[in-house]
């Protein structure tokens, strides 16, 4: 059964990230998350994903020198979170639709050599994904996050794009 079959159970594999650079001064990326499931909404916990407001500091963006393949050293912050997550930390995406946010990569670790070509992608692991709209997630599910509730986890990634600095 295909993950895009309307009778299949929605899963993290139905979530697809795409990136597009929208500015180079400062460097801005449009991060789009598409729900490819044809009949079910999916809700994600934004923590430690490209949708997290702290995303540039969390190591979810992978930037490499296009010529050498060498990774740009991106310091990772450890963020202490208050549990359970608030409703603001959740994002639902209707079946077949998408959610976009703009991320500004204006940190001191960003490469600034205009003569070097870079590539960027996102990669990481979802903390929680639910196969239902956000309004159907109750407080008990948020409180027992990772404790055997309906929340799923899984890997996420995007295709690499050219990054112009």
C-alpha cells in the first residue's frame, strides 16, 4: 500500500520538506512542509524541527561547501523545554496541503565567503507526529508525550538546494 493511498494510515513519511532561498542579505529560507496524505490531516510538534523558532541553533540545517563537501560547523544549543508542550508548539497540515515559514540564517557561524558555493538541507527526527488535526489532540496526549500514546516519531529531511551568500 502506497503512503499516498487514501486508505493508508498517515505517518511521518507523508511529510515532505522543501527549501527555497528568498533573500541573501540576510540569508532567508522559505521552509515548506507538505502533507502528501490524500485524506488525513497530520499534526507535528515543531520542537527540534525546521519549524521550531530556534531551528537555526538546533543543528537541523546542514550546510556544506559545494566544492569540498565539508560541513559548515554549526554550534548546537541545548534547549530546555517546559513539558507538556503548549498548543503553540503544534502545527497541523490538512490533507494534501502545506505550511510554510521563513527562517533567517543570520547567525555568526553563517559562511560569508561570496566566492564559495554552498548547499543546504534539513535533516533530523520528529519528536511527535499525530495522524489527526490539532484540535483532536487532547491534554493527556501532550502530557504523556513519548509515553505510548498515539504520537509517532520518524526521520525528516529535504533535498539539498544551492545557498547563495
